[in-house]
């Protein structure tokens, strides 16, 4: 077993948090690309790197983790965990990929890549947070519009129509 690597650990955590950031960026974009490409572009951007720096995370590893967090063979090879050549990097990417699958409730053999998420309302994760057993907050969704200060907050289902 290898020695604990704090920078690598922090990179995997940040990769797990940011792997789908490309979905937000893609919703506002005029070009159609798979969201992992947008996620990779974001973590390699000057703006992001000026904040995060390369001191506490490995930016190159982070790019791989956010770009290769799916296992669906229908996707291009450069988006697939199983196509990562380096064994250690592939194992780290599987951590992010499996956590994503488990948290979203998707099975790995489903084909969510065929869904156009620009036409599927994005549910707010905070709708699932309960303060106690008796508290069932209403489910909220983001509007199918470009992200802006007016649309950044999710609304209840009835407000969407």
C-alpha cells in the first residue's frame, strides 16, 4: 500500500464535487458538447486556476477526473474511465464515477447520455435535505433557461408552468 498523498486526496474530493459543473456551463452555452468537456475546460481555465492554484490539488489529475467520470460505452473514449491508460489514475477516476452513479441513483448500464439535459429539468439537491423526519420540503427544479441571477434559484413544480 502506498503512502497517503494529501494533494491527491484533495484532488479526488474536488473532482467529485466539480465533475458535473459542465452541466451548468453547457446549459448557458450556444454550442452542443458533452458536459464533461465543459467540466474539464472549467478546471483548466485561468479563472479557476487563479483561485485554486496547483498547491493543494493536482490540476492535471483534476482535469482527468472531471472529464472521465462516466462508464457508458456509447460515449467517446476520451470521456470514459475505463479508457484511462494509467492504472492508478483510472482507479481514482472510478471513485468519482461510482460515487456519481450511486448518488444519482443511476445504474451504470443505463444510457443517460441519450438524454438531452437541456430539455430535462435539473432537480435541486436541497429538495432532498430534511431537517427532521416530519419535514418533507417540496421538490424544486431549475427552470429550462440560461443561468442568470433571475434563474439561479430553483422553484416548485407548480411555478414552472
